C-alpha cells in the first residue's frame, strides 16, 4: 500500500505544480492586459512591471490555490479511473476511502501551509505591492497625503488612541479619544477636541478626563474633570505612530489583525468588516481540503461522457463556492451576517455537500 500511496502522492503533487503554474499564469495575463494602458501611460519600465508582479504573485497564489488543488485532484484521481487502475485497486479489496486518504491528508497539509503563507508572506508582499503601484508606478508623492483619518493606535504603555483625523505636517489631531485599559478594565479615559505634539509630550485641548477606580471616594467610583489645556508627557506614543498609513486587512496577518480588532473594539468602533476578514484568514485556506471532497468522488466515478464532464461540473461547483464565499463576506462586512457565520457558512455548506458526494461514491 505504501507503494500505491507514493505513486498517488507523486501524481497529485506533479499535477498540483502544473495546475498552480497554469492558474497563476492565466491570472497574470488577465491582470497584465487589464493594467497595460496604465503601465504605458505611467512610462513604467519593464523592470518595474516585473517587480510589481513579483509582489503581486503571493496574494494571487493564496487566492487561486484552491482552484489548482481542485484541478490536481481531478487529474490525479481521474487518471487512475481512466486507465482502470482505480477499478483494479478496488478489486484487490482496498476501499475508495483508503485510496483517497493520502490526498485528503495532503489537502489538509496544503491548508495549513496556506495559512502560514498568508501569515508570513502575503501581508508583506501586499504592502510592498501597494507601495510600488502608488509611488513608483503611479508616482504619487508620499508627502502629498498629510492627513490621516479615523486612526486607531496603541501606545507603548497600552493606551489606545482614536483620532478622527491627524495632520502629519503639523503633528496635530482632532476628535481625540484616549483610553487606558488594565486587565480588560477601563481605568482612564480622556476626550479632547484637539491634541498637538510639544516635543516631549502631548497637549490636549478642550476636553474632559475620567478616572475609574473602586477605591475612589466618589460613590460611582469615578473621578471626572474638564480642562482647557492638559499637557501629558506620560502618553507613550510618538507622532510617527500616527503618521504611518493604516494597513488594510490584506496587509496584516492573522495575529496582527486580531490585535487591531481588539484595539478598535476597546475604543467602541465598528469591527464587523475587520472581524469578518479575521475569521476568513482561517476559513478560506480550509477550502483547499473541502474542495477535494467535491473533486475526488466525481473524478473517481467518470460518466460515459468522459472525465471532461467531471471537470466541468467540479469547476462549476468551485465557481459557485467562490461566489457564495464572496457574497457571504460582503454581508459580513456590512453587518448583515455575523462575522463568524459570514466567514464559515460556505465552508460548512460545502463540507456537508462534499461529504455526501464522498459517501455516495462507489466504494
């Protein structure tokens, strides 16, 4: 059986490499045609275009690898069925489940590796891709956008800063909310109309300060005061922290995004979109396993019309799954579905359907 497993694994891996390259190349050509005019208009050099697509590739690989896994599954299992090898193996008393076991294990491993790839490689590549697109190809000035809006920043001492806007040049912010949280408990909150850097600390203007503690003499455990000007040298955050452009969810790994969601939640901000994207960083890679549940039983039972029908049906199912996934994520981003349900509903649905197909397949 080990010889058969090695043969099947080798067949699948070869098909996966070939399929992944084909899917990547197709996506590259489509994107290049779509942005060709932009490259020409911006006088982008060949080296710059190659550099852009070098950092474009990791995200596209992570996005399209389920399609490559599906095609590899169809090819490897279909080859066994086409040449009656699958029938001969079954005749030897080996069940379909045992035959497909290496493929299922490989798909789980691919799902895990995709998660790691999405945590380490894709975020950094996406950030670099955006910088190349905006500043090197688009030739935007980094000094042009001096205003940052709706910022959430965590200071070195754990304080959370929420600014409605921040001017990088003048080092001033408006609509300021500063919160200090200790052991998941709010102990201090400062609200101010304006905050400006004074070289060794921050000057807050026209606001109020609230300190919460059970040990205070106030009956509600709260100390409250308003102020015109309040200088705070103990706010451990430098102006550079507000000057940095906020990252998109695609530019953050799971743990960084989880930290960002926690900061926004502590500040009372809406987090439906970020929480949906956070859950999808786990759920989407698992599609690599679920898609095998569709492809394997269909390829193992080719109709008289040939394996091409099986490929067409499976690709159609993959397309439907992608549409459902994107639709569910959109509903999650808009707060219509809960973030967990939006990210995982397609996985649950297609896992059930794929399991049914596998159970009903001829053993």
